[in-house]
């Protein structure tokens, strides 16, 4: 199995090394191995798992929720239904946020149109 250093893992995931250290401190990355010098080593499976953590975080799942998810993953197959329910609920929260943002974006577009028109009219008046 191939392992990556923290800098390689961070580059592969397009995140800072400090984020990986933070996730480890919050116990979101289970079973991190270390080399003889004590440096972190990340397997392909861990990098895939960290990718899941990243998309949960990017969709505004709180760290406590992510931690619960990680704990259930560690517990194993017996928590599959709990994880499924968590993901369904999170999906609904994400969809609600997307809807809210879509509506807010419409309002921003109205303002951009209004301000664009206003600035064009002012330029024409100066000519």
C-alpha cells in the first residue's frame, strides 16, 4: 500500500497541512500511522476518507456531526443505517441552503443590473 507524507496528502487534497493537523486533533482521521521519525503517513484509503470529511465540511456539517460520522464509521457495519439517515438529513440541509443561496443570488443580480444601468446613465450624462 502506498503512503503519503503530510505535504503530499495536503497537495493531493488541495488543502493546507494545518487542516490535516486540525482534523487529526479533532479525531476526524482515524488510525494515522507514523514513520520511524514520527511523521504522519496517510494511506490511499485515508486520503479518500479525508475527502469525505472535506465535502461534509464544505457543505457546512458541523465538526461535531463529522465526528459522529467518523465514530460510526469506526464502529462498523452496525451503524450503516445511522450513517444513511445522517447523510439523508444532511442532504436536505444542503438542498435548503442551495435554495436559500439561489434566492439570494437573484437579489444580487437585480442589484448588479440596477447599478450597471445607473453607472451607464451617469457616463452618458457626462458626455
